[in-house]
C-alpha cells in the first residue's frame, strides 16, 4: 500500500540495530503500515464512511473566510477531514496567496485540501460568461468556491455586488 499524506512516516531502522537486514525490516514495516491503514479505514467508517470535514472538532472546521482586513486573499481555519479514507489535519489557520482578479468575465476558483502534501491549494477556474468551478483533484476535497468578478479589489464572506465572495463547499462526515 502506498503511503499518502502525513499521517505517519515509515521507520528507517529499529532500535540499536544498524544496519537492519532489509528482509527483516520490510516485513515488520509492512505490518505496521497495514495496521495503520486498517485503523484509518475503521475510523473513517465510524464517522460515516465518506470523505469530508469532521464537524465540531475545532472551532473553524477547515472553514474558508475573508481575510481581516479584507483583501484578495482568504483564510482557512484549522480542522480535520477524511480524504480518500485517510485522515487529514491542519493544526493552524493559514492564509492563501493573493488571488488575481479576472480580466473580462467572471470566474470561480476552488479552495481545496490536499492529502498528498497536507496543505491547502487554490485552483483557478476559467473565465466565462457562465463560469464553472473546477473539480477537486484526486486526493483532495473542496472547501470553498470563490466567485471572482472583473475589477474586484477584495474578497468578502458575502456578495456585495462589486467584489468577490466566498461560497462554502465543504461536505461533512
């Protein structure tokens, strides 16, 4: 089984054994990995079995909010989620990079949590008269859509008719 995310790291040697024979080491390490994968699977199923954010674990629950003071960046709160049946954790709030406003037509950007790097990523959508939000990549879940307007100068939590705004896209387990 491949290891995805940062839930745990394979050990590289046993206590007071250097070097460790690869046959002995790999057999032991694969058992640990299989046991941890099974534990992740069972915990995920206990919470409902799907991918999504765990509600109520933290006060922010991976919520996306406008930066304070409002700017062209957003803040993502701390929280826990399951992605592809494996746990994802962000222990502190983070800010996104500045979002460039669209030039001619509106656009929908996606804020997603990614398991492989245990980070938050902003995916830029395409400009169109009727824009469509990008889908999360494999190993990611959607946290929010950012509705961007040409000429916007900031991103807000609600639509004011001029600037960009945030639409919650989280699913909860």
